[in-house]
C-alpha cells in the first residue's frame, strides 16, 4: 500500500535567470524578467515605450488591466497524506478489479445461500431493517454470515419442538435472521460488478430468491408424507444451510470497498506506527441518530417525496403478496379439489420453476440488447430501459391469474392450470425484479443518495 502525498508546485523555488510567467485565469500570461524588475529606469523605459506605441482604445486597456489584476488560479487542494485509498484503478484489493472467476463464484455462492434461506418466510419484514444498515457500517460479510448462522441454528429447536409456541417463536427468529442474504446480497453484487454485468448477477440472485419458496413445498410435501415426518424438513434445511454456508465461508470475501479500506488502514497503522492513517469511512461517526435518520427514516421520506418510487414499491408489494398467496392456492387446487397427495400436489410448482428460468432468460436478453445499447449510447444507466420487459409481463400476469382460476375446476384437465403456472412464474419474476432494477438506477432527489 503506497501513500500518496501531493506536492504544491507553487511552493518550489524558481530559477532567478528564468522569466517569471504568471498565467491569468483566462489563459493570458504576463512575463517579466529579473533585469526589468531591478532596473531603476524600468518605469521610464516603459513610459517612453508606451508613448511610442499607437493609441489603443480605452476599453482594451481597461480589459487588459482587469485581466492582469485577477488573482492567480488557486492550487488544487492537497490530498490528505494519511488517507488510505486504493492504489489506482488496478488495485487487486478493489472488489471491482477481482478476477472474473472469483466474482462469478461469489455470485453463485450467494445465490445458493439465498435459495436456502427463502425456505423460511417468517420475520422477513423486520430483518432487512437491521441487516441493511449493518451492511453499510460493518461491511457485507459480517451481517451476511451472522444472520445465516443464526438461521441455521434455529432449525434445530424447531425440529425438536414439543409445542406450537416453540415452533412459532423459533421460526420467527430463524426467518428474521434468514433475511440477511436478501438485505445484503444485492449490495454485495453492486460492490463487485459494474452496471452492465451487475444486471446478469441480479438475474442469478432473482432466480434464487424466487426458486427457494417454490422448491420448499415440493420437497416438504414428499418429506412430510414419508416415514421421515415433518421434522425432517427442518433437518434438511439445516443440512443445506451447513453445506452452502460452509462453501460460502471459503469463497465469499468482504466486498464493501469502504470496509476493505478500513481494514487496510488498521493494518497499516500497526505496521507503520502512524496512528493518523485512516480510511474515508473512519471520518464519519456512526451514531444512533445517524442510523435512525439515514437508514430508517429516510426510506419513508423518499416514499413521500418520490411518487414513482411509492407507486413501484406498492406494486411490487402486491406482487410479492400474490407470490405467497399462490403457495396457499395450489394445495387447495390440487390437494383438496383434485384429491392429489400432498407431495404430488406440489409438483405443479415445477412449472413455476420453468417460468422462472424463462423469465431469467428474458431479463438477461433485455440487458444484453436494449439496456446495453442505451448504456453505451448515454454513458450511464437509463432507468426506463428496464420497463419494457416489466410492462409486457405486467400484462401477462393478470391473464395468467385468470387462466389459472378459470381452469381450477375438478372436471377440467390439470394441464391448463399447470401451463398457466409457468406464465405466472415468469411474469412474477420479471415484473418484480425489473422493478427492483428500475429503482436501483432511479435518480434520487438532490438531498438523497441513490439507493442500492
């Protein structure tokens, strides 16, 4: 790690034999030599020379004098020599400069962790309020794995519970902790991927976040019907959490650039004994007031001040509610009405997974065509380029809902309902996550920072 100290060129000694060139802010220079400055007759020579010159307009003299009277340009502010930063654009410690293979591995690992935690649904409302701010203060890795480990541990008391109170309490705590990946992973992906590549990484995250709730009923239905019983649904969740969490511990490094620089500055302080070394994040004191105003109150202020933000957020809330309502509707449709077994009645969710795959492909295609073309043209992300796939799927979604509802009678074949399920999966995924992508690049008001 090298520490850069800017030098003030104006303070360097000048060669007396060289002419002094003073450049004005307008780009004009006034040059004088040492002989002219020291000559006692310099003023007389100047007067005689002036008298010999042809008469010039008064405005020109005034303008020239005004330009000469302007103060020289202020030197650029000096960099803090004790500020620890990345060593240029190719610093291997910068998450954006990590090898592509490493970033892909981190993305896939985070996706699998998200897939596991979405088996739980309780406590999701409150969890992001805690883990989101924590990821900004302590980096991504600590909140991610602390919540993930708590989620895994609380599968055990649910599996051995002897009363419903224990199950409800422990599932709530486990679900609260399980929201850590949902609150942290999106920001972590923004840390390691640029605007274009980030869209593909979000596709992996989106597919994982939607596949978990769908795969849960399929696995849980067959396990519950078997000799293993419902308790093994928790043991299987614990096994998967241990597997993917263990892989993640070895693959996922800290991705927050601010936190990486804090760690680097701390290491350099002990190595150099220069206790003034610090990162930019160390200059800001995190207080309870900061957490309340910036991380808890500001989102609600933004909802009140940004109508488009409020509308998109409300719409996505409805979509998320529809997703979990379908998990209640399918057992009624295929288990109660059609009389299928508990495990078989969850198999139509496989069509939902197919729809998720198709929706992910549509999002990736839109990114590779319209979004990329617009990004290269304007040099920045254009939020409206996220809307075309969202609009198309927003039209397909109500059609698929009516399709599923009108074919839910026992005397009608199950095939139309399953086909409608595929369209439901794709339209819900694309509409919800394209809305998320739209909000990520949505311009903020002047006093606010863009939300990740």
